[in-house]
C-alpha cells in the first residue's frame, strides 16, 4: 500500500525552466513625456507607481516581433535551447491578430513550424499561467518541451491620453523553455484562479460592446485603478501563501519573490503580507513599467544576469491580471543550462 504522506510532487518528473531570453524595445519613454499632453508630472507618476520610464515598440514593431527577438536572445545564450520543443504558448493581450495566433507566428520565425501553438489570454498573469500549462502538457505526454513566450505591445492598445492607463504600460517580451531538470529542482506547485465578476475593473474590448450584466466597454484598455489595487494586494498575498503551503514551504524558505511589475506599492504590500523585506523582491518596473505578461521573465532575467538568482535558491512567482486573474508558483531554481547563469562583465558589454 502506498504511503499517503508521500506528496504527488515527489512522484512526478522534475520539470522547470531550461532556457530564458528577453527583449525590450529601444525607445525609452520617460515620465516627462506625458507632461505635455495630460494633467500630470513626472514626479507624480513616480510617487504613485514607482515607474520612471518604460519602453515602446517602434511604429512597425508588434507583439510577434518582440516575441521573436526574445527567443533569439534565448538562442544567442544557448543555441541548442529549442531542441525537442514541440509546443509553443504565447501569453499576450496584444496579439498581432486573433488568428493566426501570435504563438504560431513566433514559431514560424524561429524554426518551430509544425509545433503545437496557441495564445493564452490572462493578461499580466499570462507568463506564469503559461509555465503551469506547459508543465501540464509535458506531464500529460502531449509535449516533450514547451516554449513559453510572454510578449506585449501595449502601447498599441492603450489610449495615449488616458492618465489611468497610459502612464503605466510598456512593451517587452520574455521567452522560456520548459523541460526536464535534475531531481530536486524545478516547479513545485502552482495556484491559479480567476473571477469574471471583476472583469469591468480591467478590460480590453474585442467583439462584444459590453460585458455580461451590461457594462459598456471603451475601445482601448480600461481600468478602475482603485479596485485593481485592492484586488491585487489581497490576491497576491493569498495565492502566494497558498502556493507555499501546497509546496510544504513557508515565507522563511523563500530566497526571492518574483512579482508581476504593476505598481511598487502593490509589491510592498505583498511582501509585507509574506513577512519578507523588500530586499527579497526583484523589481525593475522603475525602468520598464508594466509590460503585462512580459514582466516576470524580464525581471527574472535581470536578477539572473546580475547574480542575485543562484542555483538551488527557492523562488516564489506571483502575478495578477485582467480576468480578473491570479497565479502563484514555487520553483527551486536550476542554473545548470547555458542561459540560466549570470553573465560576465564582458558578456554584458558585448550584448548591450
């Protein structure tokens, strides 16, 4: 008879991130740029959000372009990273088109024609959702390795004159390969959820002019900042705590919290909920703003490159987004692949 105390976690193959790449557009947009067209100041934006600047895609640069460049960064770091990849997931709310999927467009351009490909739409939760879905595909025997891309060209879908949204969002992309890792490393547990009752608090219209219940949607991204803030503070703490408990861990076991980069006040509130200092949170929203599904890979890549994230460390990933959606995941970091360890100063200079 099997021992009921043995967790299912120990019985399944060890899966985790085996490669990671990112891309941010060249155009830097400082807060001061918004002063000329709306009632705000650079200081006000930074004090309310923690954001100083963000990146915008070029006029002819779209989500698939950003995703492809993130994959190429991954391949520059590890030329064999896509070997055995037979499924592609693109987490995005700013797809090039509803069909073909942005995932298929990315796959076409990086040598993965024929791989399963689909888009995942949970907004800012998307990348971490995608990691969980990738794990499920592999465990189900439907894929050997999965490329998960979080890519957004949010500057294309935001009203540039709406102070509630325009100051917050930026563009960028991250790409990770999910596959087998050594025993003791990789994903531990995920907690995922969504509540459509909060849909009117953060939305982007597509086909229907209104949500169930009659809420009329505007043509560009709409957000009730106060409601989203309250939701985020609550759900990040709850889901993160649930993921830790499900993994048999506590906050004291966590080396780094990898949070979605929406607002520094939200991150501070989540860290307080975990009883952890802000020094254990990876933060780069001051330079990139909210890139939705790209925030987690962007900030993770930065923390790997500068040597903060090290082999064997315990990570807690937390994110929330439109839906309203949320996700948290625990992972023991494996740095054994070429793209998963810090870069030397020479590499940083060569790749800048």
